[in-house]
C-alpha cells in the first residue's frame, strides 16, 4: 500500500489533477524558496548544514519508509552489490550538489545556482545522447545550442566559466541518470543515500562540538532550524512523488521551472546579487532554449512519444 493511500481521505481533493497540481506546486515552491531557509542558518557552515540535513533526513525518512512499507525494498537495494555501488555514486553526486548549493546561497552566488537548475533539463538531454544513445531531433539540438551560446557568451564577456552553474547542472543530471537505472522509490532511495552519509555527518558534528564550533544549542531558534532540515529535505520529495503520479509528465516538465525562477527572483530582487547585461544575455539564451525544449516535449507527450524524465531538484 502506497503512502498516498494512508493519508486521510478528506485531506486529498476529489480530482487527481487538482491534488496533483497542489502537491507538485508545493514541492517546487518549497525548493524555490529554500534559499530563505539556508540563509537563516548562517553562520553555520555548508558542511554543518549538510550534516544536519543528512542526520535529520535519515530519522524522518526511516519513519516514512516504514510507514510506506518500503523497508524490504531498501534492504534488497543494499544486498544487491551492483545497486549498492550505484547508490555510492549517487550519494557522492547528491552530496556534492547539496553542499555546493548551500555554499552558493550563503556566499552570494544564488543567481549562478538558479542558472544551473535552468540548464539541468538540457544537460539531461545531452547525457541521454551520450549514455543512453538517445537521438536528438532538430528542435532539441537547437535548444541545447542556444543554452551553449549563452554559456559561451558569459565566458567571453566575463573571462570565466560559470562553474557553479555547470557543476550543479551536471551533478544533478548524472544523479538523475543513475537513480533512473537504480529503479527504486524516491523516498527509499534518498534514505539509502543519506544513510551512507550519516556516519560522516555524525562524525563532523561531533568534531564541531568538540572544537566548540557547533551552532546547535547556541539558541532555540537555530537549534529548531537545524533539526527541521529533515523535513525541508524529505517533505518536498514526498509532495513531488505524489504530484508526478497524478499529473501528465508534460505538466510536470513545465512546473519544474517554478523552483529556479523563484531562486532567480530571490537572487535579483531580495538579495541584490549583481545582474548585468552579460548575465541577462546568458539567461535569455538559456530561457529561449528551455522554451523550445518545453514546446517540443509537450508536442511529444501529446503524440505519446517518450520524453526525458522529470527529477526532483533538491
């Protein structure tokens, strides 16, 4: 029996499309507004925040996995050597992605981080070509080309590669690719990954406490925020899973841009990060590529043709 069927009937609207839209929007809004949460955790460093995210997630996801009846699935994944090695790789990828994103938010690089998540679907297409031997139609080639022009423009005008954007896009696209091959429920899979990281996370937190540099316990507010990292990580993932089971993939494909759009707006309007002509031109090219890709994906969905999978952002 799935998690959704255990929810109180009155809590779910009658229409699957309506409830799916609410779940999906809740997930993407949470991911899009997450910079507010991570900024509230300063002066905690990225590794301390990541450690609490891991420890709190293991506790919450463990309870959820038992409630969903997925404990046997987790055990099978760990007993399968090949699948376990895949999860080691996904653990490394998602931990790099998380810590870089947290660092980006708290060091004034949220704009570059949002660019990375805008680029992610196009990088996923490229990985499909390289690793899954998927062909690109003319529109998809042009969409990827537009994004590439935007990146090259930024390199030429600023003289540096937007490495934060590229690393976030590539690590998450590779993560999605490997998770697709692992074929395990999103919540159970994240429990496996955070469990692999848990010993390192606990060790780091103990080290910080021993050195007197831990921020947990310095105030009630900070302690509550750090403990809530599990909910901030797991709940949007559950909402995403419930949404994707109720909505068309093309609808989820459009909604996935809600999160990086909110991150972009927060960076420019709330946090006043530098946004000049070079960045504007780059974003225009990337947005144009995404628009073309989205139109193509919707058209294919209407003709019942396969299209790239939508994976959670964070």
